[in-house]
C-alpha cells in the first residue's frame, strides 16, 4: 500500500475530526527529518482550535541512561534502536491508549544534558490526541514492531540524506562542538540510524515531505 501524501494542514484537519475517544498518532522519521517540529506545530495548531486537545510524547524520553550505555559499551551509538527502553514505551502507549487514569506522567529527553527526565510532563485524561514522535516507531524489527498496533494513525516524515546531513550538522553546531566531533556524530551515528529508519520502517498511513528542521 502506498502511503497517502499529507501536509500540516491535512494532519490538523484529520486529527481535529477524530472521534471523542483518544487517538494515538505516530510520527516517525530519520534524525533531522523534521518530525519533532511537525509534532510540536501540530500540537500547537490543535490546541489553538480547542485548548487541551493534544499533547506530544517524544520517543527520546525512553533513552537508556548514559551510565547504562557505558556499562553496555553502547555510549558511542546512543540513539541506535538498541539504546532505548522499548518495553517501557510500549507500556506507556498502552496506558495512554486505555485512558483510564486522570493523568499519566511521561518522561522527557533534555537534549541540553543528553538525559531523559522521568515524570517530567503530565498528559491529562481529557487530551484527545496524543502525538508520539520518534525515529523507530515503525521499525519492522522486534521489539519495535510491537508498537505498530498501538497507533490509530501513522505518518512517515521524509527527507533526503543530503537534507538530513545538513540539518544534523546545524543541530550539533548549536552546541558549539568541534568540527571533528560533529562529523563523527553525524556520519558515524545519526546518518546510519537515519538510513536504517528509511530502509527498515513499515509502511505508514501517510507520508509527509519535510521542509522543517527537527
């Protein structure tokens, strides 16, 4: 099945017309594709139409801690599929989909310190649309594949490798890293992860050609 093309206006319209029951929307894409920006703008547009309608849950909140990655010998590949608590994300999505709690506390990744902060944000019961964004939400390999049935709507954000490279370089430049560190992060970690997302993700319901920075 070929994914239907959409844009921000199309997503706003689609998600603003969902039934009263909670909708879990998965927005996937390679690092630097623009998924975080799209999710944030979508949340803002939906909440401007009706306050409290939408909330974002970033997959990055389920990063393994750096100390654990050091113990596993995977610190250099932080952000690869095996450096996330997929089971924790699965349980969180199950709770959010059931929507039988007044509030659910969710983790948030603090990019400035490269650490996930537990219980950093509440998603109240009245939120109708939970926008989940992350690289591997549609990955075909287990345990990631177990997430797919939890989404009501899925979107793949698309961008070329050249576009991803430029955006990722600009992202790391904002942290004043030396050029050789930026090159290593982009070419040895971020882009290999991005190529995996592009090659190994299952088909989404919708595709979004990205013009935004992630």
